[in-house]
């Protein structure tokens, strides 16, 4: 940003800084932190979307809006319009993005202060895990994929089974799965691990047990035969039927079709798809007694609060299951009879 900031005598007053230019500088400044391309794209969308509303309120073109225009009053009105047709979680994310943007501007001495405290911050929505419904659903899903090809123009059962098993046994996010390369999996046979780059560029290492290792090896063998090539270490681990890196839409379609093939699509919470596999992984960890610290590490959570949710939900489900025990019904009836029985004087 070529803006004169020197206010010493003899220098011209700095020209107004265009808000769009400041956004571009902020995005450049974020790059050393290694955010994913998806994260940078989300920052850009949130910043420019609110700027468009702010410009409309001011009666200006977005390109003419300056940092001096971005007062608390204007941002309150802009966010009110922005929030009209968006979920609370989306508004909260945009608020956090703008708060970070203004922290950057204050640090760079481009604005005197951060006006975001004047804009009401939405409460984060309460989130509960949404694993696959039904105790036997993961096993039913994998068994169906192992026993027969799902209906497809060009079936590839080894790839499908490896993808679903990888998600169920590591709890990876969609973006994490799609970013894996062949060299992400390393170690001696029987002791392999997968190195994952998670949110914020943080890495973690997850164990790959022999049964999952065998499925991945079988998939890679069919991949070499199918395309008559030997992939290199930096090549994507998961590919589509043309041999290109599997993308987000392709992964979602694959998982959806696998659910339908196994007859478990009605056991998937709406809007989860791949994330239901991650939630199933975490929920089973909690059910099997994993600590909140272990869950936090395996899932790559930045906050222990997110991991604690799985333990809290599991404990609540256990209490509800215990409450439904028929013997409790007998005790309740006995207690009611005791209350209704007149006491002897």
C-alpha cells in the first residue's frame, strides 16, 4: 500500500486509504501464518461482503469507500444488513474476521482504534456432534462397500473403501483428507502414521493400524494398475476416476453414494456427509474412555472446549439410556404408590 504516513512539517497530509486496498494488504500480511487457501478466501468474502453493505449505506461505490468511512455506526448498519439472510455462525465468523482486520490496521497506524466493539457480536451457536445414527452403522457401511461395487459408471471399490475407512478411523476433516499426499503416510509396515496439516497450518501425526494400512495399500495397487503409472511421493493420496486430485465436491459425492449403496443414508444428519464420519470417530473415542486431551490431539482441536463436547454428549446419552431402564419404571410406580397411600396417624 503506497500511502504516505509521515506527518512531519513539510510533508503532505496522507491521502485517504481505500478500504479495498487495506483488505488486500491485510490478506498479504496473513500469508506468513500459512493459512489455507480456503481460509484466505473466507477472509476475503467476509471483508468484501460487509464492505459492499457499508458502501450501500453510505451511498458510495465500494471502490470509493475509505478507512475513515468505517465508523462504528456505519459498521453496525452494514452488519445488520449482512446478517439478514445469514446464519449466526456466518455472522460470527465475519465479525471475528473484521475484528482481526482492524487489529491489523491499528498496528499499522492506519486507524486510531478498533470500532468493532460497537458492533454486537453474535453468540456462538451451541454445537453438538452429529455422528452416524445407529450403533452398527459404521460396520454396516464398510461391510457393504467391501462386499460389492456400488452403482457407478466406473466403479472403484478399493478406493471407496479406503476413503470411508480413512475418515472413520482418523477423524480427518474434508480439507485435511484432500490435502494428503503419498508421502503424508510414512513409517515401517505395521507402524505407519499419517502426517496431517490442519487448521492454521498446525500439523499432527495419527497412527495407521495394520487393517487400515492394508486397505490403503490395496487401493494404491489398483491405482497403479488403473492408470499404468507409479505415483510419486508428492502426488495426492486420494484421486478421482481420471487420476486427478480428488476435490471437495467429488469427495462429498463419493461419500453420499457410499451411504446410499449401504442403505444408511437415512442415518446421516442433514448437512454433515463427510463430517458425520469425523463425529463418529470422536464419539466412539469418548464412548471407549478416551480423555479429552487425547480427543483434542487426535482431532486437531485448537480448544479443549470443542473436544469436551464429545465427552459431555456421550455422558448425557449414557444417562438417558440408563434412565430408560425398565427397572427404573418399577421404582417410579412404587414411589407414586407410596405417595398416594395414606399414612397411619
